[in-house]
C-alpha cells in the first residue's frame, strides 16, 4: 500500500465499486479499501462466489452486483480487502489497518462510500440470545447458505423484512409469522406520495409480488403490531405482542428484527464533516452537494452513507462522485464532467421517485424509537437502560454527549454505533425537544476497534 493516492475510496459496495471503475479508467492512482474479503458490500455480499441455486433465491436485484464486481476486477484500481479504516480527519489523513499493520495514508481526494447499517431499536428482550437483526440472517444466507432450521419469527418494518421473508420462503424456512410494527396511520400519510412513487412502479410491483407469494404460502402477516417483547430466561423462548388491542404470544427460539437502515456516518463525523438531521429518514446524514462534496474540501460521500436511496442509486452516485474527483484532480474539464454525468443524473432522479413514499410508509413509530420502558437496555456494551438515560436528563444533562459522560452509554467496544441513534431519540423525548436539535455523539478515532499493539505499529521504522 502506497503512502499517497490521488483518489482513495473507502467501501466496496455499489457506490465504491462504480467510483473506482470510473476514476481508474482515466489513469489516476486510485485505491479501494474494504473490510470484507471480496467486493460487493452488504447488498452484494459474496456475489462472486454464490451458488447458482442460492443466487436465484436471492433474486435479480442481487444478481445485478455480479456485473459491477466483474467491471471492478477488470479495472486498474488497487484493491485492499480485509482492511480496516479506523481514522479519518479533515486533513485527509486515513488510519488504516492492513495485514495487521497500521499506517497513515493520504490522498488528494477521498470518497467515503461506507454504506448503511441497520437501525438499532431497543425493545424489551432485544439482548436475549436468539434475537438478531434481519441483516445478520441475510448475511449468513448470502455468504454461507445458512438458514434457520427450526423456524423463525420476523418482526419490524421496512422492505428488507419482506424481501428476507420471501427469500426464506423459497429456501424452505418455516416462517412462523411476520410481525409488522408499521403504524396503520402511515398508510394515510404515504398516500399523497403514491402518484410520484408510481413513476418507479417496478419497486411497488415487486413488493406486491413478494406479498402475494407469502400469502399463497400461508405465511401469517400480522399488521398493526404494538408492544413487541422478546421473552425468555437465559435465551429467547417466545415473542409477545399486541394486535388491535389483543395480546398474543408466539413460541420461537429465533426472532429476526428489522427497523430500516441508516447511514454509517462514523468516518464522516470523525473527519468533522457537517451533518444534518433527515426527518423523513429519521437519522443523521452528512451534508453534501449533488456531486457528493461535503463541508470539507477533498472529502466526498456517495451511496447510502450519504443518505438512504438504495443500491441502484448508490451505483449512480458513485459514478458521479468519481467524475467529480476527476474534475477536482484536473483530469476532466467541467464540461466533460457534466456531459459524462447526464445518464447517471437522470437515472438517480428516476430511482428516487419511490423514496418519499417508502419513507412515509415505513416510518418507525416514535414510541419505539424513544422507548419508555425503563428496564430496556439501550447500550448493550455498558448495559445502560432507558431509565438511566431518562434519569440523567431529569438531573440536567441535556444532550447525548452529556448523558454519555455521566452514564458511560456509548463508551463500550462499539463506541456508540449500536446505541447513538436510540440515545438521541430518548434524550430528546425526555427533554421535551425535537430530536433534530439533539446532538449526536461526537465522532472520534478509532471509529472501529483496534488494539494497542496494532496502533503501536505506526512507529515502526521511525526513530
């Protein structure tokens, strides 16, 4: 790995791959860093090695990643898989761990294509063994063909929940029930946005086809679910919930939950990029222009790490960011950049017609985002409960960072990645203010765990 590149790309999902292909075609020194062992990101995980049978079950949207991965393999960008990026600052210095060796590298332009993560939503019992996020179940299926052998309950809200249920159905998994926590009032709120969504009707028709297949197979889809609870002594034994005022219980040893996805913002926060609250997506995201430019010159963002828009939009955004990097590196003129970006900009515009409808339809209820169950653990690392967070606010600690100092919530191994969003909602709710004015945890390196031994490698070769 060189100490300097003209363009450094972080993340090998659709945005990072598209940007690398675009930039390397023009001969710039370009490197792509990614934690995984093969290109594809979360959405196209293991797409190069998946069996034909499993690929058919995962669907055509997954298969789309094969061509993107192939184009990347054939381009001239340097590729560093199984590489951890643990630091990024405003001076465009990147802390990297590659082959157990830490080093600091720099670049003229840096593209953060870090993708998204599942939104962690604490609810009673969510820390029990046997309760997992739906994305983990999908990763096991994509990478190893592993599926639940004794059945599963799926709970939450969002398109991924429906997709995973459909994939599991075709893989022969016993789906005991789908528990949809989407408020029925969301249907009315989303209705005015339906005409625009019809301009991207292929998403709607595919979703309706999934629902029809599940219904024909006799899968129970319970809508309007509230008061979701995972119950058990040492491990999950069942799921309790309410539907239309009636309490119900389903016995199961596996519950997969999903509450949508949010941008992975830890690197852009660590760099000091400005972020804003996106009320429609119920999350923080970095501020950026149409080309991916952030508030810090030389740092670009693309894909779901810049705001949730899906895999296809991420691919187009990656190409736009790649073209912008070439323009900023004086490889392309402004006119050349604009001309070469016409198709991608139009595709992105068309792809995003569906987003306002989906965001309104699948908005997570505030009662779940800011749980009032005082015994629910919010910070899994430090075992801090919602009650402790609310007590801290009542004692005058008015934002997430003050609550963090007092309770250690967010100071564990995950450095707040699994609790920051929930803490912001709970602190804002306890203080009687909108979450949009509530501060997010400050981003600091290392943004992912690194040992002191690995860190000390930075000094090797120096006096």
